[in-house]
């Protein structure tokens, strides 16, 4: 798959997923906002209805008290015609007929008399109601608020009104004055969450207004329960998004690995072709009779065949290291034994010095560890040291004599520390994070003499991990690089307690 097609696929799918997520989130927000609006409207209607009901109850109570007072006063006083409304029928007869008798009058006259009587009765009733309103306005504020707004009555009325508006939630309420001082509370009211508290004025026509506060502790749960059906679809969309990201990541990774393998095959072909060509040429020269008669030429050809064979074997060993990463039985194939790390390192250093001397470099070996017995595969451990030394020589500076060092030290927690340091070209920070990846090769700029398969450090990492150790690298670009290996000591080498 081409890079341009992958980029186009990423852009199209990313835009599609994010637009889909945007619409889902926007729809959910609108649904929540609408539900909150409906909830608030229902609560405010319920509060207003409760306030109106309390006002009506108070007016009815005053009216009943006033009627009782009028009845009581009428029983104790003498009843005279036309004095009050308790002799309305007699008064009406007098207005219509002039006396309690029923003389026959013309219809038009009787109709006018009836109209006048009804108007007088209406004015009297209106006067009584006006007096009642004046009494309510003047006396209501003198009554304690607990008598005017009983908590049980408010709770019952509120519950009924909320149910009528489709709200079946537990609530708590309180009553405060116009200065927001809580007069009393019901059900453990707490106004810490302002979003859950609603208020309305009680007795708005009174000179001392009271405020009814209602709180719904489970309001948010109630609101979001109405949009919970969107959450699974949102979760599935997010899951699909992560699946898409992971798929694209794997595609890019596989493409990168494929490119690395292509480079690996190209490098491997080049590296193997050179010694094979040299050996083939030497074999052809041996077929020449004149060459066979010259001891000097025979010795030279023999040296070429020997060196190129070593080079070929070295490259084949490098290729075989690839099987370490693909063979699940690698650990079982290792031959673990207790070995002296100092001895193995000394052997590897002595072998590598011959190659290093050709470049005019130096290699110091500081075996300072007193406890050096480790439980590893000796051959693979030797290869680890050889790979690190070879890597240091490969990335040396062109105009500087290579100086390498290998050091062993005792460290805490029963581990052996091995340090391999060089004065080469160093490694950039971005490359330092990836040097242990398979097929990864650090860029060397304009230099074209650095060849390899990108397997050496990956092999080191793999083997050290199988030895239950760890390997890290530090570097200052353009100056030095140091590899640090920590491997657990064998129990036999640990000092015993007395």
C-alpha cells in the first residue's frame, strides 16, 4: 500500500470519526439541555402552584374566621330590618313591595325594584370582601410563619404538584426571608449545589416576603438517565476510533518492518557477495599453473581465502542472529552454566584487540568486580561483548584514534555491572530511544563505509533480557557512547552470612 493512499485513508477516516463524535456529543448536550429546561419549568410551575395554594388556604381561613365572627355578633345583637345581610329576604320584600305584604304591583316596577335590591346586595358583599382583604393585609404579617406555612402542608402540596408535572424525585426544601436567612428546613436541606436548588416567593402580596427553596439531590442522575441510551453508541464510536488508530498503527509498523527487511536483504546480499567474490577469484587464480609455482602468491591467496572466509562466517553468524527473534524456543536452546564474567570478557577483549590494532586504536580492560560468577550461556555472553565492541569500532570518528574500554564492577542488589565505552561519533537523543529495535540503524550522515543489518544491538537486548538482566545506553553526540549491562550474580558467588 502506497504512503499517499495510507495518508488519504487516515485523513478520511479521522475526519469521519471526529465528525460523528461531534454530532453525537452535540446531540447529547442538546438533549440534556432540553431535559433540564423541562425539569426547571415543571419545578417552577409546581412551586408557583404551591404558593398560590397557600395563599388561597390563608384567605379561606381568614374568611371562615370573619364569617364566624359575624355570625357570633348577629346572635348577640338585636336584628333590625335593613341592618345586615341576615335579613336580606325581608329587606328585599320591603324594597320590592314597601312592606312585608305582597300587594300586586306592575311588572316593570317590580323588575326595577328587584334590580335595585340585587345591586345593593352586591355592594354589600363587595364591602365585606374588601374588609376581609384589608384584614388579611394588616393581620397576616402578625401571624408566625410556621402557622402561615406549615411544613407538612408544603411537603404534601409540593409532592402532589410535582407528581402532576411528571417529576417523581425526592426533594428537600427550606423557607427563608427576603434577606436569605433560613427560617426552617425540611428533609436535611443544603444549598451547597446551586444548580439543584429552585426558589419562588411565598405570599408575594405580603409586606414581608418569604422564599420557598426546593432542592433535588438526584437531579443530575435524573437528567442523564434520559440520555443514557446515547452512551453505548458513543462508547462504540470511541471503540471503533481506537480500533482504527490501532489498525493504522499496525499497517504503518508492518510497512516499516517490510522496508527494513528489504534494506536488510539488500545489505545482506552486498555483505555476502564481497567475500564470496574474493574467494571465487582466489580459486580461479589457483587454477593458474604459474601462480601455483610461486610460493609467495600461494601464501597471499591462502591469506585472502582465510580472511574472506572469516569475514563470510562473521556475516553468516550475523544473519543467524535473526533467528533469535523469531524462534520461540530460543530460551530453551540456551546452555546456561555458571561462568566467570571477567574471564569471558578478557577472552573477548584479547580476540578483538587484533582487529583494533589495525586501526591504530586502543582497548583497556578494567575487571574490577570481585564477584563475577553469572548464570548465562557462555557463547552468547561472549557474542554480547563482541557485538558491543564491534559497534563501537564501526561508529568511530574518522580523524580520531578509537579508544575503547570495558569495565566490570560490583553493584548493590547482587548484580554485576559491565560498562563498554568509546570515543566515537555518539548517538543523538532521538536515535538513542530506538537503537535496540530490530533492523534500526543510526544515520551516519555522509559516511558510506558503515554497513550492517541493524541486528547487533537488538541481539544484545534480547540476550541480556533472557539472562534476566537489563541493558541501557548513554551518549553525548559527537563525543562518546557508553553501554551499561546489569546481570544478576549466580547464587554460588554471593558471600554467605556467618
